[in-house]
């Protein structure tokens, strides 16, 4: 495939992902993006390349708002050699889960929540205060009375997703992307949105470290993303490895990696940013726990109680290092509800359950 064709293909994937209807898994997407980056190192990139721009599909009926400062995403690595080429652990780094949801900027004035804006393309986003203010664990008033701006991740816990998903969404992240942009806040209430705060963007108070910022935000009543502070690479590697293969499975919410950030704010200032990423933070991506495949046939298995259970047989996929070609379809009602048919594209996930299951189907 030529560079131009790969750029176009990835741009289509970006648009679908932004609309909450992904066409490929995160793992496959990262492979294609990595391939494109290698091509562009050799022959250069174009201004409209997906490596240079963030897709922003505006929803009709939502107002566009300019961000006070660029809301950048984080660069990514998926192995420890790459992480440690970047990381100066002795300076102190925070490690926190990278929630798989939708980034939101929150503005407070005189102690009141006055605005909520999607990240959009990093320079402008959509005003979604009407849905975000329905989130129960988000404080609508805070003790701090001056201007305050924070960034958080809106997400849907697994229990809420499994309860309300009717087959329209492949995963909780897709549901969040659709829910936050709904024009009717009453519909958003039904879906159980949640939020965790992970960045202080503006405040008149002075802090020396990110830990101090988090302590301040916690005192204001914000739900802060859980974090740990580290100073050596060996401990970091052990912690991240355990987080991916043990801790992740016990979490009640979806994540797709961990964020590694320098704790010292003056060091962050010195390191600065690139056109798309801050240089003081990095995402360590985990293997995807869901994949897309094609349903080939359905068989039935008899359980110990004598109950018949439909089983999907599909083209072999690999999830978290395990090859899978079968997954439960639960029952006949599930097949009807999700409109699952032979030769249709299906999403298979392990998520927080080691037993693979079919999540939904695409016509």
C-alpha cells in the first residue's frame, strides 16, 4: 500500500473512531499508524496526514468553543526500551491508568461549574455542559472561588455498559463518545457516566509538583485518577507489567494503558511540547482486549445443567497474546437483540472477564 493510500485509510478509521463506531481494533490501528510513521520518516508527511492532525467531527446542534490553550494528546510506546529512552525515572514520575473514554475540559468560576468542552481537535471542541453536568461524582460547586480549569476523562464502567448497551456500541469508549454529545441530557443520565480528573490546566495558585496539584484538586472535591510515584526504572517496569496482566482485569472501568508523567512542574515547563504531544508525558499502551473478526458458524454446547448455549465460531484472532476462534453468544435472545448473522463482522472482547464473548455485530 502506498503512503497516500495508507493515510486515507487511517483517516477513515479516525473518523469512525471519533464517531464512536470503530472499524478496527486498537492493536491493528497502532500497527497501521506505526507503518505510516515509518513511511513518513523516509519521504516526509503532509499537513493533512493523520499523524499530524486530530479528527474533529462536529455534531449538529452543539456549539463550538475555542480552548484557552492547546489540549494535546500523549505520545505512545508499547515496550519498555522505548519507554526508558524517554524516561528519566530519577526525576520522579507519576504512573496512572489511562482511562478509555472521552477527554473533557471543565471550567469553574466563582466556585461554580460553568462550562464543559470536548477536546475536539485540540484547539476547539464542543460545548457539552448539558450532559457532563449530569455526572453524579463531578462537583458542580467547589470551595476555590477564582478561575479554575481542569481536564478529566469521562467514561462508562463495565457494569453500566453491559446493562444499557443494546448492541449499538462496540465498547464503553464508543458509548461515551456518543452519550456525551447527545442533545438530550435525560438520555445521558440513563447511561451512568463517570469521570476522573487528571490535569490542572489553569489556577492562580502556585505548585511545585503534580502531586501537590492532585492534593489541591482532591480537597476541592474532584474525583482524582489514582496514581503512584516512582524513582527507578526497575520498579516502574514491574509495576506496569503487573498493572497490565493483573490489576487491569480487576478494574471496574476500561483502560488501554498507563500514563507516565514527570512530577516536577518546572521540568515539565523546560521540556515543553511538540506540535501534537507534550514532551513530559508518555502513554504505555497495553494490548487490546477486543478484536474484530468474521462469524463463520454457530454451534451449540450443552452445559452441566443441560442448558443449551450458542457458541460463535470465527476466524482466529489474538487477544492479549491468546489465540481465540470461539466465544459465547449467551443465548438466542442475545443473538436476536444484537442482530448477529453469519458472515457478519463481530467484536469479540475479554475486557474484565477472561472468558471471551461476542459484544456486538456490524451489518
